[in-house]
């Protein structure tokens, strides 16, 4: 079963940088949260990569929008 999760976050620049740092190191995060379970690590890595891709896609979308003045 697949679930669609939609998040709406209002992050200041520092918080966004912290999120970016977290998502940039999925292997390290997975090792911390599931040090003895390789299969769970793989799932954590997949989820974090999905999140990073969605944020990157959103960023690319925002970069393509004209500025409103």
C-alpha cells in the first residue's frame, strides 16, 4: 500500500538549512536510527531521498516562477 503525504512547512532559512543537512545525509541518519537493521536502514534512506527529491522539485518549480513585484 502506498500513502501520499503532503507537508506544508513554514521554515525560516536556518530551519530549512537544518532540514537540507538532514536530507543530504540519509545513510548517516539511517545508521543512527536503525544501527542493527539493514532493511530498516534501506527504508529510512528511501524515505529521506523521496523527501529530498520533493523539496528539490519544489525548489526548481519556485526558481522557474516569475518574481512578483
